[in-house]
C-alpha cells in the first residue's frame, strides 16, 4: 500500500511546500494532500515524476523499511 507519510517526509527534506511539489509533478495541490493522507494513490505517470524529482525508488513508498527519516534533527533551506 502507498505510504503518504514517506512522501511528506521526502518533500519536507527538500524544503518544498505541497504547492511547489504539485507544480513540479503537474498535479493540483489537493492531489498532493490526498497522496500524503493516503486517501488517493498517485497514477503511474505521476508516481514516476515524483520518484524522478525526489530521487527515490518507487518501492520506497510501498515497502516497509525499518527506518524512516528522523525529522527531529533535520534542518531546512529554501531552494531557489
């Protein structure tokens, strides 16, 4: 099953808002909200754009990994 929490974690690591991610993967912001809430699964073409943009394999969003990113020590910078 698609894990939207992982999408949110990677998005935040890149310092992107939902709107910025939506624009870059060519969907509406409400779609990103639905992906992160796991109430909607991205279409295949959208998933490929997400993976390419964020530099992760598609399996990252589906497999159970023991370790998620530790967001407590993350620092964020604005991307220009």
